[in-house]
C-alpha cells in the first residue's frame, strides 16, 4: 500500500460508487501509514493549546450541543499508555458524547499532506472541487448522530475513512421519499421509525465509505468509534461572491455592508449575477479601492488551490535558526503565482506573499526568483546556500518556512 492507501483506491471508489453518486464500502483499503489512532492522539494532545482554532470544535453531550465556553473543559490530552477507550472513560465517564473536529488537519499538520495526497488522486478523476475540501474527525459513542437525519448543504460527496475501534453504520434515504414520509425537509430525530426503508452500510477500521451528495443520512456508532470524513465541497455563485467579499473585508480591514440584493439566488439567470457583480464593483470603486471583486475571486480560488483545497491556513511557526541548508516543499502542496507588470503575487498554503517586481528586477534577482519557485514546485530538495545570498529569496524562504509550506528537516535524518 503506497502511502498507506490501496494502489487503485480512487478508481475503485469512483467506479463502485457510480461516480460518487451511490453509497459504497471499500473494505481494508488503507493502513496506519495513511492515518491511525496515533494521529488522532496527536490531534487530541494539541487541542488544548491551539485555542485559535477552537471555533472548529463541536461537542455533543448526550443529545445536546455543549455550550461553547464549556468545551475547553473536555479537551484533555491522552496520557502515556492510554488508548482511546481509556481516554473516553476518563474524560466523559459512561456519558455518551460526540466530539467533532472540523478542519482537523489544523491541529496536526502531517495529516494535511496525507489527506492532500489522497485528494490529489481524486481530483485527477473528478476535478478540483470549487469549494475545496473539509476534513473532520468524528469521535464518540453517541449512537445515532446527535443532529438527526439530515442532508448536507454544500457537499458534493464525502469519503469517510474509519479508524474504529467500534464500527459505524450509515443509513441513507432518497430525498423524495424522506420528504414524503416525514412531511418536511428539516432534520428528523426518530430514525428508528423510518430505518426499515433506508439503505444501510456498515464499515469498520481500515474501511472507506463513500457518502454521496443529496441523500438524507444518519450515522450510528456501534461502541466508541473514530472516523475521518473528507467532504468535497461545491460552491455556488452566491457563495463565491460572498467569500470574495469576505476576503476583501479581511485583507483591507474594511467594513462592507453585505446587501442581500448583491446575492441573487442560484435560480436567477447569469445576467442578474453579472449585474450584482457590477453593483459590488461600483461600491468598491466608490470607496477608492484599487482591488476589484474580480481580483478577490481570483485570489480566493488561487488561495484554495495553494492549500490543496483546505480552507484554513496552517499555523505560523517560529523559525529559531536561519534558513536550513536544504529545504523541500511539502508535496503535494505547491506554489501558485500571478505575475503582472509591477508585481508578483505568490500563493502559498492559503497565504499571500507579494513582491515588487520592479525592485527585484532592478537588483537583477528576477530570474533567480523564478528559478527558485520552479525548483520548489518540482518537489526536489533545494540547497539554499547560494539562494540565500539574495535578500529577496532569503526573505521568501523564511516566510515559506514560517507558513509550513517548506519542510525544514530534509537531510537531517
Ligand atoms: Fe452529514
């Protein structure tokens, strides 16, 4: 199993799930090299200190969502020699719980590369999902998913890698049948009453499960179970506009009044969406902004691609020493850039590095800069001694190390 994944995993997943439109369980298709409970322990150990990312955590105690301010009380590291079951008993006793960690890769960066490697293979088959991916860990013994039978909103499809120790059962209902039977599109909290009409799939440790989009569904844990769910997310025009505006707000610390008329419903025609774009552009121009909504749309897409679909940038780390003698990009991540007459904008794991092209040109550093960028993207180790004599390259490499784009430990083994 190269990289801990069955060699033909993406093709089999796609064919057997009818292009990710039908549920499918692929038995024993990954091992610990891809993800294991040890990775989950690393995540659990990092939860208490990474407070910046706590908004990604949801905790259900019994059927209810725990208040946000009480969640940190339950974020307890695994002790030496402890397993997931001992940890669960120590932290929650016999009380049923569900700990959901969205963007789990932010709590343990090595997971990012492994998930990205799997997703890279899927993208080659179905294309890059316009809304990126969202990786979440589901840990618990909650029985039925506490938020009831529901339909996911933006997801195209989900791949669930199960880690155990208990198994999980997923039950799906056709949307038409679900609406007719329950009389509503709202979440439904009596799954047993409609269970007989659902499609059930059970999966255990080492199995992957394809959850197709659009079906109403509910999971059920059989004992304590841990699973990694990777959602491939769609993106409507309305959401793209909204995220581009958020990017402008974030970049410029600029308060934008998000008028609802800027966001036509998806059913409206292209002309109305275009009109809303113009309306937004005019508004920005009236504020004398030299950054257009169309720039923000491009930035949004490039940032997402530079992070291989993940939405959150990894934590910035402190580099104690100067740039190491050898560095290497953390493949499959790669750099993207846009060059215009005056500037060079580099996108690196959801962050932007801007360079004045005229400045590096006047210093004769332009060619070397592009040589370095291409070299890093090739995935080959880069000897930094010569490059670091150039100030602009040294500064770029330092930032890329701080942003966890480069691996500083190459050659140390
Ligand atoms: Fe769901």
